[in-house]
C-alpha cells in the first residue's frame, strides 16, 4: 500500500483496492460526463460499458465522484446509478469546489480538472474521458478558460480524450497548453482532433501511433521530473465522425441561444452539450458515446503498457 491510501478523504472501491494491492493498472474516469454531459439513461449505460471495456483490456476502472463526505475512487453500481439519475442535481466539481463538496457531504461529479487531481492523490496515472475543457470562444472578454488546462499544467496524469470541442477556441486552447508546458499527442495522425470531428485543422505537437509508444513517452516525460499532465488526443472512429461544417451549424445556434439566455461560467459546457444533442436529434450524443468507448479501449491498453506506478 502506498501512502496515498492514507489520505482520509479517499475511499477506494473494493475492486480498485484489490487492483492496487496486486499491482494491476487502474484507469480513472470522470463523472461530470455522467451527471452533466449526457442524459439518463444513456449516461448510465455508457458509464457501465466504458468500465467493462477497460476491464477487457486487463485494467481496472475507477470512476471518481464525491459522496457522503469522501472522494470515491471507484463506484459501486448503485452509486453509479444514483449519480446518473441525479443529473444536474449533482454539483459540478472543479478543483476549487472539491473541499466544499467533501466538507458539506454533497453529491458531486468531478470534471477533468478535479478527476486529475483525485487520480493523482490515488496514485493513478491514466485517465479516460470524452473531451477536455479549454479556452472558450470570446475568452478575451469573458476570461472563461477551463480549469482543466491549469490542472494539466500541474498534475502528472495522462488524459485520454478525443481532443476538445469546437465549442471552444481551439487555437487559443493549444496556445495555453503550450504556455504551460503540456504536451499534446495525437494518436495515429498529425492533426489535433476536435471531438466530433477527427481533424480540427490544427496540428498536434506530436504524433504517436501505439499504446507502447505513448507509454514510453509518458515514462520519459515523468522521469524528467516534469510536473505536468499530457493530452493524449485520440480521434473519434471514422464511422462515427460528424463533418465539421455540420457541427458548426448546430453550434452557431447553440452559442447564440446561450448568449440570449445569459448562460455563462460553469453552466456553459453542459448547456451547449445538451442543445447540440437536441439540435442534432441525438447524433452528437451517439458520437459522444462512440468516442468515449474508443478512448476507454486505448486508456486500458495504455495503463497496461505503462504498468504499475
Ligand atoms: N467536454 C465534453 N463533455 C463534458 C465536458 C467537457 O465533451 O462532459 C465536461 C468535462 O467534465 C470538463 C468540463 O472537465 O466539462 C469542462 O467544463 P468547464 O468548461 O466549465 O471547465
Ligand atoms: Mn469555465
């Protein structure tokens, strides 16, 4: 057992505690995507399927959320169901909200930022999600830059994602990551993927093609003592891709509605995701599910290649 297990705020699920005890790799999963990123029951079905895909690769999944005054590293099926049904009633927890949720024993879903932080506390190096937050369009005025980027700057966890959505300002997102020394690796291609779309039109910093290569890169990154995370950007499978122009049409409308309704801050990403799913008549949701599953397979393989940490 490592000293992390002594952190009194962490509560390990039996499956995860067992994996740690025998040195089996663990993969962290976020819970904002469950509570706020997808509707019930698709969110629950996806969360379960993602966990099973990770198990099938020989790793152990640990979905992270705050309940009953503890940070849970791995959820039981009733806990996962409760979270999926709570939806917007669960708090959306970024780094700044964690202590409040623990102290007040609230139900909280962790974002990329807070899941990274909790994963690091629990000694987990690989984390699978759908997309990372970034610099929002209009950020020069609103200053809305996701805490995900600052967490990537300081927390040594690899985030397997499908890039970032074009609801964000992607060139500025990559600029901020560069400023903070966060490598952006594209998997199997040179382009930085844009979530629903395989190619954002921007180039990632590096291309790596296999889990073994990515694991070796991560080992070198952390052996150098670099304190940051790494973005492992895995493009959505071709058959589930939505063309960029199609996404842009839905997005233009969703962004206009957000502005009319005065939606901003932490409500912004969940609002836009929900409107995209409605405007696309479920197509964006189907793509979201496909890319998370694809990321789970890669994340499981990557954790196995990386070995116990
Ligand atoms: N992008 C998605 N789906 C999501 C999110 C982002 O495609 O569910 C969630 C993640 O939890 C991410 C958070 O960390 O939104 C970013 O929110 P904000 O922009 O408020 O930092
Ligand atoms: Mn924000």
